[in-house]
C-alpha cells in the first residue's frame, strides 16, 4: 500500500475500485478533487491493472494528502475490490464511485447536507442521466454491432433515473424491486449501516441485495437539482453471459443468471413476502433467459462467420 493521507477523521470516505481504467481515471480523480465539499478521504484500490493506472494513481498520490492508494498483488475480482474499499473506510459516510461515470462539482456537498440534516435518511444520490458515446467500443463485425444495439435498446426500456424510496420496509423493498433503480448503490451512505448491510457473496444482483438490506435503516433521498451521469457502455453492456462468468456463475447459474439473487431473497425473507413479489422475480428470471439467448445467438453467428 502507498498512503499519503494525514487527515485522521474525515466526514466522508470515497471508494474508487479500478482495473485498467487509464482512459477515464485521471479525469475521474480530478472531478473528485474539484468538489465543493472537501472533507473526505479518497480510497483507490487498483486491482493489479496492466495499463498505466498505477502510474496515474502515483502521480495524484503525491499531490493530495486525502488520497490512499492500494495496489493489489493480483486481480481479486471486481466484487472483492468493491468490498475492499468499503472495508478501508474510516469516515461516518461512504460513497462508491465508478471510474467512468461523472458527477457534478456539488454532488458531494448537496448529498452530505441531506444526510447530516436528517437522521431518517440512510442514503442519498442526485438525479441520474445516461452518459453515452464516451468510448467507441471495438466491434469485430456487423454481428457484434447488431447485438450491441439490441442490448442498448433493452437497457433503454429500464428505469435509468434515480427515484426516492420511503415508507414501510415492505413498501420500500417492493418499490426498489419494481423500479430496478440499481444506480442507487452509487449514492452516499451512512458507513456503519452500509457495512452491516453489505452482501459479500459474488452473484449478479448482490448490489441489489445490499440495497434491500440497507433500506431497513432508513429512507433513500434524491437531490433533484444535481446530476450524476451514468456510463451506458460499461459492464452491463457486455451481455449477461460475460457478466455471469465475471461473477463466477456456473452450471444452473449460467442458464438462469438471476437464480442466485432470487435464492438470496428467498433465504432472507418470509415466503409471504416472496409471493408478494413473485411477479417481479418471474419477469426478472425470464428476462435473464432472454438475455442469455441473445448472447448465445451472437456467439453462434460469430462462429459461423469465422468458419
């Protein structure tokens, strides 16, 4: 570990897990350092990158004492890396940031104001908008381009903007599941509550499971006038098969990508609560099978073309 952080008690810990992020990393760190709220520590965990990520981090480490930099000796996997930066957090509030997403300069200030002024709120984020065309994905042929468009179109049918969540715990869980506001995991949370809620098991939807657990501790707030921009061509654009393998799915999990998340929910809630959300889980698993079929078709046509 390389560390240059002399401030012991910041209000906010920011976790930046990264692997081969040289294309976006410099601008991402600069955007964090230019925030109007400055009482934070920035924890960067480099998952043994093979590009210039290490060099970029070292340069910033020498410029700002709020930065902590860890370079892992081997790639431990994306899920492990996200958990690691949280485990290193020392502040009462915590924020995960993606290397290729963007936040406005007042993102930290406005969300921290909300959390510090209202104890009933466990997490807060701004409105979320799509950020497209920041990277031109290479395609081997027209088949890849065609299926990329299908994936992109299917994502456009989902809820992208962030939505507030409040009410009874049962109502909050139902609302979260039905609206699939998965971007909320990139909001600012109360650290102790987040650490108690984190689901460390590696499966597709483990971030949703974490969100479901943390909603026990309070409501989720949305700052209406500030903006986060989500990269639309990140991990979720790679296809469900690639994502499943990244999470270590095997056998039945590859056929039904959302099986583990469904199983987790069944194990953590009474059967009556599962039945109340049966429509959601039926649709989710059908969508998973459909997405898998799209991936299989893409691989099939690519093999034909190679022949």
